[in-house]
C-alpha cells in the first residue's frame, strides 16, 4: 500500500516531538534541574496555617484539626471560642511532630451553641497564633438581650452611702456571679461575699462605701461564672463637704470594778454595718467568747459598736481585756479593764494570798513575790501575764513550806512591754489560784508602746514614729496599711540608721514623709520584731484638701457620634495593655474575640504612659460609655540562640514556662467615663 501525503506528515511530526523531548531531558540532566538521587525537597515554612475536617457538622461531630509551620516537637496551646465569645480550654496537651505539624480532634457536645466557632492554636516558641473557623449546626444563640442596670438610691453619694446595684441581662437563673469594684485609681476592691442570680436571672448587690473611699468614678462589675455575661455599673463617690472622721478609739466605764459590775464599752473605726467579733482575755491569758454563736454588727451610720458586759460572780480578779475586731475592716481594739476583789467571795474556802515588792518598777527590775494559803508540801506553779493578756511561759515550780507559803523572785526582761502585769499562782492539789498586779514602767519616763507625731497630717507631712517592747538590738520590719487595707512595703528614709534596729531597751524611732499622691483616710504603720515577733501598730490620719489626681484622662469628655475621643493613662506597670468598651446598655465591645489581640492591644511607653484614640461610630448608643484599660502579662523572652539544638531548645522552653509560672504581675485596670451625646 502506498501511504498518502497526510499520513507521512503525521509520522514526521511524531519523530520530531520524540527528538525534542529527548533533548530536553539531556539538557535538564546536564543543568542539574532534576534532584540528585536520595535528596528530599525542602519547603521553607511561611507562617502558621491550619485546616479542619469537616468544616461543618451537627453536635456530636468529631472535628479534626491540623496546624502546619510549627517548630518541630514544640508544645501548642489550644482553645475554642464559641459563637457568643466564650472561651473553652482543651484539657489535652498538643505537641508538634518532627516536621512541625500538629493534629488533634474535638467532639462537639450535644448542647454546643449553633453558629460559627473558632479553634485557636498558639506556638509556645514563636507566640504566633492560627485561627481555624468551622460551623456547628443547630439552633442559633438567641439575640443578645440588652443589659438593664440600676443604682439605688442614686448613682452618686459620699463615703458611708449604702448603694444597691441591680442588673439583669443574660445571667442564668440561680447562676453564681463574681463581682468586684474598680476604684478611681484603677485598683480592684473585692466584694466580701459572692452573689447569685435569682430565678429570673437578676442580681442584687448591697454595698456601703467605706468612710475612706476614694473620690471619683467607681465601677461595680459582675460576671457570670457559667455564661461569662458581664455588666459594668458606674457610680460616683463625692467627698466634697465630707470631713475625715476622727482617729478611731475606744472607751470603757468604769475601768475598774468588783464582780457583778456592769462594764460599758464603746469602740469605733469600723465599716458602718459590718459584722464584729468579740472575746475576753482572762488574767491568766485564757480566751473566752463574749457571746458564742451570736452575730453582732457595728452601727450602720457611725461605724461604732456599744455594748455591756456584767462580770460574773466567779470571775477571777485581775487585769482583763475585752477584744473586738471588724470582720471586713480588720480593725481590732484591745480594751483593758480590772476586776477587783472588793466583795468577799461567796465560797467559804480561803483563797491564797499573794504579795509583791515593789508594786511598781522599771523594766529590768526584780520583783519579789510571796504567797500563802496552800497545803503544806503542795506544789505551786506560777506565771506572769503581760499587759496584752499573753502569759509568759515559766517551767519553774515551788513547794509550799509547813505553813503553806512559798516565795520567789522574777526579773522583768529589758524588752518586755511596760504596763500593768499580773502574777498568777496555782496549787497542784486544790487548784486554788492567787493573783497580784504590779506595774512595769519604761525607764526614765520614756513613752509606752507606740506614739506618732503628728497624729494627723497632709501629703508631704513628715511623721515621726516610736515603738517599744521589742528585743534589744533586733531588726524591725515596718509596713503601711492604707485606707483600703492594702499592705504596702516601702523604703523608709531613716534619720540616722541605714537599717531599722532597736536599742538596748527594745525601743525604735523612725520617720516617714507622706508622698504627694497619698490617698486620704485612716492609715496604720506596723512594726514587727524579726526575732521576738512582737508587733506594734500605730494609727494616724491623712487629710487631703484636694482630691487625689487621677492617673488617666479623656478629651473631650463628651461628644456626638463621629467624635474622636483621645485617651491616656499613666503608671501602667507592663509593656502591653488591652482595652475595651462598655456601652450604655452594659454590652461589651469588642464582641468578636478573634481580632481582639491585634486591634485592641496597645504598647506602653518606657515611662508607663500609653495614649490611644477611639472614634464613636455613627450608630453609637447615646449615653455614658466606659473605656476600660487593663495591663497584660508579658512572657519571659526566649533565648533564640538555643533554637538550633533540639535538646537545648527543649530546656529553653521549659525555662520560659517556669519563669511564667513564677512571675508576679501587678494587674491594674483603669475605667474612664465619657459620654456620647
């Protein structure tokens, strides 16, 4: 058969293509285009990426997640964010494999909210975060109900005002709700007791502003434990025209009396309406409840408590102490009084008689005691009780002579506190007690216990303190407790000494100058002996003629939608801070947690100052808004020079995690109030 011209053309075309392919292969081999035998292609990671299978499913679906681009073998932090913004941590730990990939699964529970969910994965090494979105099918979350809040009797009041906060929104019926207060300086004041929503999902909180409450804008914040629903209720404390209450104290009348005497007591300085506890300290140092299982409360207006106590017929004579302590304020007073043996005891059994010589002497002196009225040969124990009602341990014992008498000496140590002491004796057979009082004085008329000059001052005032009763030449620690009961350690500039140490008589003097930004109110300076553990508390008052300057600002304070509000804050303790807003209806912005880290995080300057702007959108709610700024904890820096060695890098990651656990971050929150008109 003779081929046609078209068939020949096709054959020539096929041959030319084969030749061309062969040439390309040879050229490619010569140029090294094909990889060498045994070589694996290397792909450079380009950030984190993630996938999910399936992307949508009903409750019960097992979603499989995968993240690429991680550091090989590193730990991965994982958590979920539901459609309403609630965060759910995963219990299992996730680690990347040798190729930098991590895989894990999550089964949507039967009661999972319907809607868009996000799975978050964070590299512990680079701190990068990947977000994978997926959908749980089902009933969507009902539309968020606007919060309804109210403050009674008014949203403004002076210290001592009792506020009632009411809120209703998305709290579940009977849900436990955490609550606290944010003070004008950004610090947090915890509430004494927890609260729960009622059957209608409504909460109430009754709170009395303390007498030393800061002036300015306060916020009551409540957050549901289960729903994470949060409301902020703004109110104001006004101190204009309010005078600082007098330095608290106590009274007792009469100060001395026989058995059967009705002693009248008064103590103040407590939070109005707070619960108080009381107990008695007997002359031998034992404690006795005043009224067991009975609650007592300070006056709701003046913060004082007045009560009576009748000395029973069998009360031992000697120096007694009535102690009273506020449960929330922790203010405590030890009120001394004496029960005298004026009326003969109803029992005909004779009591031991105890004498002392001298009856009054300075510390370091030797007192001589004699007692009679015990059985011949009976063992007699004795001990002293100091002015605070604390017995001084004594392991000595005596034996009564043929007349039932015994004698001994006792030397007062130089570091013992001055005041009215009691010596107690007790027989081993009849258990009969004898008591005698004697007075220990400070040498050369030095003041007793504690003193401060002046007792009240203003910012920049230099206060001079004195305390005694410590061991000789021992170190003494001191600290301040401010009006809001926050112990604050500080460096004290001493007049002479570089460190605080007592003299040979166990006495110590020091000074402190109040800074300009010190808040007004009742302060306590506490001194504690490092060896003796003796503690002395000096109460003094601080008066401010002008309100404490606020560490934040907003400009302008009000404006219509579209206004650019400029905010600033000072003394922010960390390098990063986050902010968010609370609208007039109580809702929190942003509601989308996925962009919170990027859009709502600020960098704080080295001087602790941060400034930022926010533009009110055209549809912004009219009313009072709250701009909230809260500093964020910073992770310890990683040493990236150790990343090349897998073993070294594992140790570095462990070190960083340990440092994060041990680090103590001071959290501070500022709540800035402004108005959209």
